[in-house]
């Protein structure tokens, strides 16, 4: 099988921007994974709209639904973080501000993902 690495990357273990190819593939893989998960989420959201407040709780009490929702949340947050990282790389020129924004994005993703997973666990387990 042919490698996607350039000869210089194989020698130095770095790409043009030190991680561009890996970042590109992670974005594409998460985008491909989000297609069926987004369709599932839209179907569920439309199906649960107009129902009582206990209907979503009962729906996410089933393990398969909770796992699919957790996968949707984790993958969409990771995909969003990858996209924001590209924007920060392209448009923020100060190194200190880049580091601060990268940490802020990572903190937001971890906090939001943790809150969603904890909520799903509370619904499905307890």
C-alpha cells in the first residue's frame, strides 16, 4: 500500500505544517461518521417534538439510544473543535493568543462533552 506521507515527512516525521494530513483525515472521518448520526438525531428530534417531557427521558433510558446520542455528541464536538482549530491557525497570528484560544476551545469541548455524557448517564442508568 502506498503511503500518504511525503519523503520529507518520512525523514523528519513532520508534514508541511507538522500535522496537516492527520488533521485533514480526522476531519473527513468525523464528517463521514456524523452523516448517519445527524440523520438519526434529526429523526429522533422530529419524532420527539410535541411529546410530553417524559418521552425523551424514556427514549434515552434505552442503552442503544443513549449510546448513539453520546456518540453524536462526542463526534460532533470533536469535529467542531477540529474546525475551530483550523480557523484559529489561519486567522490568529499571535502565538500567545493562539495557545490561549486552543486551550479555551479544548476546555469548552471537554466541559460540554462531560456535561452531556453525565446527563445521559443519569438518564439511562439512574
